């Protein structure tokens, strides 16, 4: 009976947080960055599900977000739209895994004092922001950007080597920086740092209260 109540509670909380994920994901459609990128605030709820409800519930929420997000996206279920949604979900997954991995390796003590716990949370967040940013910058430079422009039929090439030769046509989207590697690095670095930092400020502020609630429930 106790086990059934715990499962029912987790299903209810996951449903509530997933609904908030979708609401904030819809709202994020109105927050563009440099023309073709968009800020997204649903990471706040994704991390909460992974951290306090469970890994499989977090994976379920990301899969659900991937399936539903194109329904209200301007690109819909077009292959380019699905790819954009996949990159958004991948960013969230990398951030969550970076945060949880550091937590598992170095911050296992559940009886930390509040001050120590706040410092630990800050360190985990900074690590997750930087690691996710660098990973996603690399993925975007060497894989995602050429493929994205190919899917939009704006380029003839899937690979970054050939695409870099066409880059001059698109440099307006990358702060007019003339070099492909520098332009894409600066653009994606600034975007990811800004996007993840906005989410992380909310995560950090709310973590103390969430920890207290989760400790009492689970």
C-alpha cells in the first residue's frame, strides 16, 4: 500500500511538473536570441523531476517534451523542427547529467549544513553550465549547424568542412564574425551561457525549499 502511494505521488508530481515544462516551453517560443535560437526555461522543471522524483521519470518527461513541443512550434513536425527540438532536449539532458554526476561523485552527504549545501549547489550549477556549454558548442560547430542549414535547404552540405566555405552567406546570424569557427563558437557559447544561467538562477534560489519538501515527502 505504501509503495502504491509513493508511485501515485510520483506520477502526480511528474504530471504537474511536466505540465509546467510545456507551459514554459510554449512561453519560451517568444524569447529569441540572435534570430534563430530561443531561450528555454523548462530546464528548471526537468532538473527537479530528475533530482527529486527519479531518473526514469526525468527521461519520460524529456521524451514527452520532445513529442509535444513540435505541436506548438512554428516549424511543427517538419524534420528541421524535430531536429531543433532534439537539440533542446539534448541540452537539458547534458546539463542534468553533468549536475547529477558531480552530485553523485562529490556531494553524497545528505546531512550537510544549509550553508555548505548552498555552496555545493552553486558549484554543481557552475560546473553543469560550463560543461554543458562546451559540449553543446562542440556539437553545434561540428555537427548541428551544418545539418540544420541543410535541412532548411539553405546549404548543400551536411559536414562542417564544406559548410564553413559557405559560411559567408550566413554570418549575419553569427554577429557578422567572418570566421566560421569563431563565429559559431561565440554565438553558441554566449547563448548557452545566458540560457543556462537564467535557468540556474531560479534553480539555485529554489533548491533549498525544494530539498526540504522532497526530504519530507520521499
